[in-house]
């Protein structure tokens, strides 16, 4: 595995993930955080006898928001009330 999105999820809930990498058995995965407390957990995938490398997956109790585009300029920036987790991607220069 070379990466996941989002990088974490809320404790006590399920998180839908997009998985990136080579020779992986799936491109999407649902991670169950039902019995997890806040912390960093190693996440890997298995394909037969092969196991991918681990990537860190953060679990927290904070509320979550997904970024809303457009948000590249201060006047169009997404307003949020802290504390919370914001799930987003930097996908081009200037983003």
C-alpha cells in the first residue's frame, strides 16, 4: 500500500477508505472503528500469503468534515469550528 484516503476516522464508526498501491486485492475498504479508542493504528491488506506494508490510520473522537471546493483562495476558504478533523486532499499546485 502506498496510501489511503482519508488518513483516519472517528472512533466508534465505520470509515470508507480509498486504497492506493500495486498488486492490492481491493481499491476500496471499510475500516470498522467500533471498538477502537483514539490513537494511530497500522493498516495493511492481505492477498493470499502476501501482506502489504503498513500505513498509519488515525482514529479520534473529534467531529469530522470533508473539505468543500473551491477553497484555494482566502475568500472561498471553508469555515470550520475547531476542534475537528478535516478530510481533504492537495491535488494540484496552489490547492
